[in-house]
C-alpha cells in the first residue's frame, strides 16, 4: 500500500503552480515587447506602422510557440514532453541578455520592415517563441494530471499579460534604466525556465486523481469548417486592434500611450471570455456592440470631434466587437484533448488579421481603410437570427438607407448653396446644414441598432453609414493622400485671405508639417512654425544678421518651409527619415520652398537623424534645428543626453541648437532642459504665442529651447526679453538607457499627483 508521502509525490502539482507558470510566462512575454521596442524601434522614428509591424512579428512568434506546443502533444509520454521543453527553454536562453546584434547593421529607410523583422527575430525571437508555448502546454498538462477543465487558465494567462503590459510604461520604464531592465528580464527568464522544468517533472510523476489514464481519450475529429470559424473569429479582433491603434495614433492624438490601450482592451476581452462566469454576458456584449459600432461608423472620419468622445466611441466599438468574437470563439472550444490545436488556429487567426494590417494594407490602401472595412465585416460575427423577417424590420432598414443616401444628396445639391448668413435662432445656414447632416447620420445609427438581430442587414446598414459619414467628414480640404511605412501624409488646402487666398498644407495625421501660399507674392514666405516672428524665425534671423553665410542643419523636413531662409552662399542640410516626405518637399508640383525659394544649396540625408548626423564632421553647423517632436509619435532617442552631446559636437563653437518641442500630448521642455544640462549646454527658452488676429496656418504657437556650447555663444539672445533662463529642474535627464514618457504625459495633463509621481520615478 502506498504511503502518504509517496502519494503526495505522485499526486498532481498544486493548482497554484500551474497558475504561477501561466502568469509568469505571459508576464515575461508582455514585458519584453516594449523592452525590445526601446532597443530597436527608436531608430525608425516611433510611428504607428512600426508598432503594427512589431505586433505582427510577435503574433507570428506566438504562432510558432503554439505550433510547437501542438506538435509536442504528439509525444504521449509527458515526461519526454517536459524534457524537450526544458531543453528548448535552455537553448533559447543563449540569446540573452536582450540586445540588437551589431551585424544587423543600420535600419534602411527604403526597406524598414525587413530590418525591423530581422532585428526582432535575432534579438528576441527564440525566447519569445519558447515562452509563447507556456499557455497551451500548461493547460494541456493541467488537463492530463488534474483531469479538470483547463480553459480558465487562459484567463489567468491574459491577466498576467495585462498586468505586465501596464506595468512597463507606468512603473518599470520610469524607474529602471534599460540596462537594468535587460538584465532583470534575463534573470526572470532563467527563473521561469527553472519553474517550468520543475512543473514538468512534477506533472510527469503525477497520477490523475480520478484514476483515468494519463493520455486523454480521443474526441470527435475537428472539421475544417470548425478550424476556419476559429481562424475568422480570431482574425477580426486582431485586425481591428491594429486598425483602431493606427486610426487613433494617426488621426486623433498619436500619443505613444494610445498604442497600449487597444492591446490592453484586447487582453481584457480574453480574460472576460475565458472566465467560467463572464463578468459581461454575451447578450449585453451584443447589445452594446451594436450601438458602439454604428456610432463609430458615423463619426469615424471626423478628426476634430472632441478627443474624449472619439476615444470612448472607438475603443468601445473595438472592445465589444472583440469581446463578441472571443465569446463566440470560447463557445466553440473543443474537448481538452484538442486544446493545443484550438490555440494554434486561434493564433493563426491573429497572424492573419495582424499581418493584413501590417504588411498588406499599407501597400494596397493610401489611407487607413482597413479599419472601417474591418469594423463593418466584424459584424458578421454576430449570431444569425432564427426568427423570420418582418415588414417592420424591412421598413426600418429602408428608412436607414434613405437617411444615409440623404447625406450624399445634401452634399451634392444643397451644400454649394450654403452661406454664413444667420437664418434661424442665431444659427447660420451652414450650421443648420451640418445639423441636418448629423440628424441623417443619427437616423442611420438608430436604424442599425433596431435591426441588430438581423446580421446581414446590420452589416449592410453599418456599411451605408460609413460611406455616408465619409461624405460628411470634416477633412474636406484633403486633396491627395500618400502612405508609407512611416505614416499617412496628406496634402490639402485652406483659404487665408490675408496671404492671397488658398494655402497648401502638408499634414501627418492631424499634425501640420508645413504650409505654402499659392499666391506668387506670398509663396516664399515661411509659414506656420517657421514664420519670421516665431522663435525659430528669430533664431535664424539673428545668426544671419551676424554672418554673411551660414550653414543650417534641420532634423525633420516637412514641406521644407525653413529652406525659404537660405540666402546666396548659405547651405542647408535636411535630415529626414521618410523618403516620401523628401519626394513631396522637393517636387514643385507639391511644395516649392526647397526648389524655388532657397537661393543657396539644399541637400538631404535620408535615415534616422542619430545615425545620419553622426556621420557629419564636427563643428559643421551654425544652426542645427531639431524639429521632429511636433508630430506626436515621439522619437525619444533624439532628446537624450547622448543625443545632445552629439548635436553640440556638430555645431560651431558659436553655433546654436534649436529644439522645437511643441506637442499636444507630452511636456517635453523639462526633460529636454535636463538632458541639455547633462550634456553641458547653456539653454534659453521661449514660449511663442501666435497673435489672435493671425491665422494659425500663417504663424503657429511653439515651445522652443535654444542651446549653445557656452554662455558666449548665447550672448546674442540674453538681452532679448523674449528668451528666458528656465528654473533649475530636478527631473532626471533622459539617456539612451532611460526615458520617462509617462512622466511627460502626466506633466502635460497637469494632474495633481504629477509631482509626486515624478519624484518617485527619479529615486
């Protein structure tokens, strides 16, 4: 008879051990993603396409891990499975500590995706794939040794992912240098590998408590229709996650932390869906999803709608659509014996959805069309109604279509007749017209909600709303759109009577990157942030007053506006990461500053500014303009102490560096000041505010920091009251090993606890 000690040793591992392994593996996966991004992504500018490509890579690596876990189940002896997986974890550890191998070389602006995929594969591919196998393997071992339903462990896996995802920007990044993060993660990986090896050994020795055999009994075979349904239900949320991320970070705010929010919501939907008793029932999810998706389709093209309203509607539509898909996915889960195949197809769906957004959509679409298309098609995941069609539902559908068509008719026949004349209750004709358009769109939204149980009709109605809202959008000035790896660039126009009428604009998302007047008399006038009255204009004028010729460097090209200051004998070099922007700024059919307005020499260096500037000889520039921060996808590596030292080495002894730090979402002056001090620079600050009487496209308000090697180099500005010396800051300077974007965001929000947060993050 077996004694109690032997029984304990041969019994199943405690449930806490399975949960710990599940949480630990998931947490390490979602800690390493932003960590590797910090190593590699700054060299590519920090745009949303970089995040999407990285997410697609991690989905592919996840698929590799799930496929490996599924194949491992072909080995019937659990002890052999555990030994193989232990060896795989140990082998992957040879890639540590995390780093970008030097032989990968510098990123290419022409083929950035290939460089990024190679860098990610060689730096983290093996450990990530080995970790990705954790969730399906642990659940399979749990089912074989404990004999219970294992799917609830997947909720624990996603909980660990969520905690790690939020912990990185809020806790780890502000408090730990990158070197400490890399080493800490490597130590945690080794500890996790030992935990998995111990769990595998315990599971291999275990006996099933109810006495059934260790190998699960065969279940009904999985059909191809089941596999394709799993794939589709997983692909839709994956595509929508990247679609809403790109839309929000391109068209709404582009704050770096918005990248995290959709992914966090995506993980929460898994947590809810895989709960034994979901916190949100499928019926509630279907009702809210119908309302949110219809409202989202109606407002999707409106870029100037209140930011908070935009975030709530878009994120609600995404969250509940993903939840509906994942709840239906869980409802179709197979027997535990086919668990690893289920996860493999679910992961493959994630790759299909994410891969479409990351690799295919940027090639076939000139805008973020994948998002509204995905939003409409995701409605097909709603369950089919078993009731017959009624005359009432048909009438509601017809009324909704009429409302949507009315929007297009209003713009075709009524909009050209509208004026600013006040006609009713203090409202102008234009305001009444816009109110009527929104009423028609609202009618379509109501109709879609009322027919939500008829899946096909609901999808058609949401599609009609999306088309109608596109005609009613407030981006009416856009004339051309282009899309590159680095983002969506739009050329448009606005009417400004003060400078001769129409003004051509260049925008990235909702951020203005330059403007040029059509009128010949005003065509070479620098506009927006570079107008003569602005801090940037003042600085260049001060240097040109002293010197007959100047050498100017500018990081960030935009429309090439600043080249209008180039006189005979002057030389300007632009440092620009996006070849598309170089093409537009140097083509007079788009913008002619660099070709027709610059009298001296203008040339370009294409690539990341840290890499291209490093190749310039020391003591080269009289003025070095660092203008890569007004767009909100911040290349933080351009504001570090190491970057400042490099800038200082590239200017002449009496030269100056101009940091344009205007940003809607991040307060960048404080960390820039701290980094400048850390590099030994002398700094002055100006907060230029555009006069109310001047159109914002003519002059733009801006925050500018001017740096010099010495006080003597700054004498030309010290007597100017527009420039001030900032108070000393105790903010920790950013370095290549440490940045704190969370702190910059909190300072911009000016929340009450910002001070205590910043002090805590500097300890």
